[in-house]
C-alpha cells in the first residue's frame, strides 16, 4: 500500500466524521434576545432565555465605534460595526449564567441567564 | 520508534523538579487569593495545562495560527536533542467542533550514542490534522468539560532517530478539565491512546502504541497569567492492541500560560522523567521509548 493510499484511508473517515458534526443542531424555533450597546455598556446588563432552546442574540450597537461581542462560555464572537446590528446564533443552552463582553472594551460586561 | 535497549550509566531521578512545581503552585495559590477574580473574564482552558490539553475548542468562527515546538532531550549515553514543531492553523466552525491542520518541522542533534546514528539535521517532517468534539460542556452549574480528539499524523522523519521513514500515527485523546474555583483554579486530565505504524528501509514495518494519561493543576495568578504543574504516566507497547508491553515512565514538571493580548498568548511546559522501567533492563528510567526531559513552547495568534 502506498503512503498516499494509507494517508487517505486515515484522513477521509476522520474528515467525514468531522463534517457530520458540523450540521446545525438548532432545528427548533429560537428564542430572541435583544441587547443594546451604548456609551460603552450593554443594556440591559443581564438578559434571560429559556432552557434547551436555541437563542438568537440581536446586538444593536448605538456607539460610534465597532464592538466585538464575545463569550467564552457561549463560544461565540461577532464584530458589530458602529451604529449597526449584529446577530449571534447560539445553540440550545443548559441552565446557567453565561457571561459576555466587548472584546474591545474591558469594562463592557453582561450576562445571559438561562432558566 | 523506540531505540534498542542497552546498559548505560545510572541517572538521578528528578524529584526536585516536582517539588519546585508544587512550591510554585502553592505559592501561586496564595498570591491569587489576594486578588478578586470575580471581575476576570472566563478563560479558554485548552492550553493552560502544558502538555496536558484542556477541553476548550475556541469560539465559533475563530481562527488561530500557532507555532508549537516540543523538544526531547537526553537518552542513556552520548548527547541527544530532538525537536518537532507544528506550524498549525486551527478554526472553530461550530460551537462543538474544532479542526486543526498543519505541517511538521523536525530537528535532530545526536552524537556518541550506542544505538542511534549521529546526525545533525533539520527537515520538513510531515503533516497532521486534528478533529476535536466537545462532548460535555461547562456551565455555571457544571464545572466539568470534556472534549474528544483524534489526530492523524504522517511523518517522513522518525521522531526519535531522525532517520527517513514512513510513519502513520493516530492519536486519540480525551481532554477533560474542571474549574475548581471560579476563574482561579483548574484541574486538567488527559487519557491518551496513540497507535502508530512505521516503515523503515532497514527494519521493515514496526507497529507500536503508547497508552497513558495525565493530571494537571493550573492556578490563575492574574487575568493573563497562569502557572501550574502536571504529571504524565505513559506505557509503551510493541503492538497497537496493547498486548506487548515494553516499558513505562512517569514524568512531571511545571507549566506556564501567558496571554499577551486578547488575541495572542504563549504556553510553556517542562517535564522530567521521574521514574521509568524498560522490560528486560534493570537500569532506572525508561530511555528507550521516552527521554530524560521534554519541553514545550507554543505561541498563538487568534484572528
């Protein structure tokens, strides 16, 4: 067996498995959550969403400079240009508190509470 | 590919290293208590444990370029230094999957050894890909996070000897971590199964496997600084089915993680072999399959 053949035998099944895992998991209707960013702060600072339901976070940036909506626990990041709105799709979540922040502004913090 | 066993000089266990790591960890814990971590951002755990890999898979849409070098130093006799560097691109296409791939560069500086030819070379070493799936996710109510990973690798240069080979490795790992104290203290655990087959011009086809695991602790001293320690126990077999045991080793050492900016970080780790045995060889340590020391230095840039 050639090196190329053996390499393909290893890599192709692994790639197929990985692609299968990429399929979106949110077939059911999502819950909408709206957050406004103004004067370097998220408003409201705490928002809520239902358990086990995908979430769509609408981030409206009213400031004159861009923000990067980011969350380690939500595992999302999204740059929202000045005076525009960004949409962040989040998987169905388990109960808990998920913190988010503006990666360009250390003082801008917020949280999504799922209950 | 392991080296042939042979008698050689006695080595000294490196218990002092483990003590240093423990002291640093305890000292770090005390220092961290003095700061309020509640205002710190959550941290990505993948690279905070040294050779032990955390469960983090990054953020959806995030891309990262990394240079990850691992050096292995010291065998029974002569001088031995080998490095393997991954030039790696990784991205996170969904909130559950991370994919990485890249090229390998290797270097070998070997001289005066009984079982390995002397050589001083640097070469393109091969390529790899890694697929990571987040199986259990951490929430504010569940401190445990678990990721399953597979990493097929093709090498053209033998990791140990530096000789030209065809080597196919399929590393399979379970990466788990626990947030013991919110934003402050983390424990990491890895389970490793790494079968491989190597074709050489002289020895024909060799099949082997490494099996083992690790435990690590990492304390966050400041928002962008973590230090810790880790312990690895690895077993080597001359069979992918784990039926021909040839030796094992226990390694330990300190770890460091520094985040320079929100998009750039480095991690460093050093392990020394504290204990080991080779089947059929009464000498201490296992230097046929493993090395006296190994070190890791990784730089990453996210975009």
